[in-house]
């Protein structure tokens, strides 16, 4: 069969695979938040040709107008002959790479070091072994090396005679305190690089850092290819649990994405890959387990315990990363089953381990993690809040990519929209969702309980043009944000309920951490928002819907990609790695599912009030 996608044509075997599976095989990414189970309706494509009949899932998610135009769900439609895909929504995102912090490391002292040595040549009066000669010279420069206990790989010893003969006994040693990574001829000290990775559930970012200066010299990002198996970690755990092949497929996908980023970083500034000697990795517990190919099934069931939460170190060749084969890969430690090393990295970037004030770190991404620092004590929890904030489970929701409504303002009966990319809206992302609900609450269309009022209830109370936007049909009561002859983007009553669940979980977690610390929510000095959603959400809208009860807008600070900043800090400073390990070990982790206060706090937090 022939599959045409835009101007590209592919000849494929007719094997009964869905259109989504075939498109993925030819390198075309689709947004599949539900992992291709047909439950989210996000993989709409306009396609002409020979296809299987409509499924029940498609009849639920597609309007009659869409069906007439040839729109199908790619995860449901099975090509039975030649097909042409006319339009589709790609999985590309606007990825947050920048982060800020007021905490700076005091010095550049990376875990992987590089030193030039010039030992004397062998003589009858000096018959030390070649390696001893080099290491004795190194010990004179760096007193922390491990002496006789220093690990040196066989491949380094095999190359040593040639290295020394080529360099006239001038060599550069790449090492940690107890391991020789490489011995290179001549002076290569200036070529000393590392990469810090923030491996998110949705996106992956890599930062190339000069380990001599601590400066970032390049950055690159990708959509996490595992999104094809679902937007959330539970979907991916379910997939990985099917077989060892499925687990390896997830590992291979994320390793390939990291290697793509490494190649882009290296080529951007002309750095050879074998001059990258260290990679640090921050990610949630599930993502780091999948990177290492570990079993994640126990993370999906009580008591949510993984295989390891300690700092993990291994050679790059063992992980499959294409840097120097003996280079070091350091995966930062986790706090709990759903509070991973990305939260540890963000907490380090925010300086939670050294602050004098009372601070709450809130990392809003696909999941929501909270860490409260008060009087030298830290408490953390995780909330299942992410899908709605990233557009999943929202009827016209989408991630923060081109065409997404990212902000909404209602003025004088008009609705003003800001769209990523500046074009025509095709959906609404998390920040737009929060704005839309906050504005509808402000003008009285949605009440504090989250119910959308009908036009008859609102007659004479709101602007007539707003009444015209409230529609009801067989689907749901909805407020139309945008419509033209081709499409409509609306906020549905069911969407408001999804936001209630998400913001209620965040607010309840916040409330419980404060109660555990013996303080009220109003005693928080600063709320530090990290992550993609936290960077773009309108603070006043977040306050209006009661996401952070008792907190006013002036106490909320956005940090951007704090996890990426923390991963870079660890890459540059061995001392910061020690801080990260101490922080992870000392944080008290609260499992909200078993906390007796959670249900009451959650029900109270469901109200759309600033003091919920």
C-alpha cells in the first residue's frame, strides 16, 4: 500500500496496523496522550483513501461535520489500501529550556576533572611504571585522587604506550577522584565538556557546558518520544509491563532522543563527542527507571516503591550514550516514588536547603510535585494534577504548541485570545484553560462550585454577547472561545470539572504540607513555580481559581526550568552533588493517598475560591 503524508510518499506493507502506528514508523509524530487507546480523541487526522469503518471511539470524539470532511482518529483507523493524510497535529512543542535561580555555586569543581601532566621520562635511576609515573605527577596537582586504588580500564592501558610516544611524555588525564576515564596525548585541557539532561515525561532538554568555566555553550531539546505510549507515566508503565521487549523499546527511545540531542549540541559548537566526559540526568522516578531499563511495575501500585532512589553512576557505553565511551553518567537521587530527581534538582536550584524563609517549591509539569521548606526541615508530596494542565482530558485541549490558546481575557463582552505562534486557534493549553475558567468565574458565568450557568440564569447579569457564546447540545454545556467555518474551540463543563480535580489536588497537597509543618498557608513567604506550566500560567488567574489558597500574587515567583538549572549545577560542582544527595535523604516524603487528612482537604479545595 501507498501512504502519502504531505509531499512525502511511503510504500508500506498492509499489516493491519493503525494509521498512528504507520505514521510513527515513518517518523511522523502524533499527539497520543492516551497511548493510542482511543480515549482522548487528540490524534485527529484528515485522511482520504481506503480505511476501516468508524469505531465507537471515533463516533464519541468526532462531530458529524468532521466525519463528513474525512477526519479520523489515527489510533483507530486502519488503512486497508492506499491513503493520503491531508492534515494532522504533530507532537512538536514549545519547550521551556531557560531557568533562573538566585543561588550560584561558589566555584567550578566538576566531578570529572582534566589535568595536564609532564612526568620525567624513564631512566635507569627512575624505573617507575608508565602509569605510576603519570599518576604520581597527577597527585602532585590534585591531592584528592585515589592513589593505588585508582581504577584504570584495560583499554586505557592498551593505548598508553602509543599515547606517551606520540606526546613526548606530555599527556592530559581525564579523571574522577578514583577513576581514570582517558589519557590523551598532548594538551587537550581546553576541550572539557559535559551535558546536563532534564528528562521530562513530555520533553527532554540537554545543556552543553564547558567544564573549565562552568558556562553553558549550547542547548537543545526534543519531545520525549515515549509520548507515543501515553502522556502520563501510568500509561507507559502499563506498556512497559507487557514484556521485556516493551521495556527495552521505552529505554531505546529515550536513549535515542538523548543521543540526538548530544549530536545537535556537539555539532552546534564543533565539539567532538569524545570530548564530552560527563552527563548528569534529572528526571522523575519513572523516567530515570526507564532510561536505565529498570522494572517500573511496582511504581504503579501501592506502596509505589521503585528499584533504586540513590545516585546512580555508570559508564556512558553501558547506558548507550554517545559521549566518550568511558565517560561518566550520573543520575541524580530521588525522594520518593513520584517525587524524583527533577524535583531534587529544582530544589537545589531554588536553594531550599539553605533558605532562611518559608518557601514552597511547586513543579507543575505532567505531574505536580511540592516541597515545603520551613525552619530547616523539608517535606514533599506529589499530586496527580498534570494531565489537565497539559491539555489532556480537555475536550479541545492540547499541549503548548503552535495554535494553542495560551491566555484568555474577557473585556466589555469581548473575548481576547493569545495564540502560540499568532495564528488561528486549534485548541487550548493549560495556561489558557486556567485563564478561561478564572475569567468566567470573574464575570459570573461559572460559579464557585464550578458549575457553568445557563443563558436563562444569566439573562440581564452579563453582556449579551457573552450569552451568545454559551451553547448546549447533546455533548455538554460549553462556552465558545473561538469559531469559524472550519473549527470551534470551546470550554466545556466537563473541562471545568477536570481543572477542579487538578487544582484541588495541588491545593490539598499544599494544605497538608503546611499542616505537617504546623503553619498556615498564609505564613508561606514565597511560592517558587518551576516547570513548563508554572512558567507560563497567569499568576492572578492561578490565585483566582484557588490553586494556592491564602497566597497572593506578589508572593509567587517563576523559576522556569529549575530542574535543568539544578542538573547543570551538579555537572559543574561535585559539592552540589553532595548537597543534592543530602537533600534527597533528608526530605520527609508524604504519600497523600494514605494521608487521613487528604480527602477532607481535597473536597474543600475543589471550590473555586482564593481561600479554598
